[in-house]
C-alpha cells in the first residue's frame, strides 16, 4: 500500500523531510480506549512489512526501515510498556493519521504527557514514531531518560 496523496511530495515540498514534517504536523486521531489501540495494532500487524521506520525521539532517526519481525517486536514491547506504565482505564496516548489505514503513528511516553491532545503552544513530542515516510530529527524538548535509552537500545541495539 502506498501513501495517500496528502503525503506525496508536492511542488512546495522538495524534500522527504518536508513530507515527513507536513505529515507529522497533520491531523491525527487518538486510540482513545484500549480496544481502539488493539484494533490499531491489528491494522499495523497486517502491514508489518510495509516499510515502517521506527523512531525513538531523542535518538538519531533511523535511515532504514525495520523488517516485519522488528515491527512486530516493537509493537509487542511498546504495548506492554504502555499498559504497565499508563495506569488509566483509557489509552489516549497513541495517535494515528488514519486508524483504519495508518501511515504515521505517534506514541506518547506515559512519563512525558504534558498536553498531548488539544491545543498547546509547546506540545510535548511523542516518545516514539512509526512512519512510512523517512523521519527527520525532531527537536527534543526533554532529556530522554536513561531507562528509555536502555530500553530502546536493548530492543534495537
């Protein structure tokens, strides 16, 4: 499956980084309840081999896509982390550009939520991004905790 027309590089967007930033700043829908997140994971499992970039914000962005096994492993690990550390009866911290056919997913760190939804002049960056567009280095507004760095490096180091 390819990207929709809204993610194709236009005349005003002359680089892949522009395409990523346009998509990143676009419209997103929350997987509000845990069953919505389960459904999103299922859609992503079906497309695990689609060419996903797995980006831990605060680390250098990946230059290559993850293989299907890496995508599935990441989703399993991040799901466990979210359910263990986001002690709410709702999810609400995972957003996709399209819940049915996602091409960009923002996953917020339960320990750095700030105002992840609604309006803010300085919203927090997500902790992780899954993207079919090569990501760019997002300016980090926080220091990535060492425990998160170790977790990411254990998973993909």
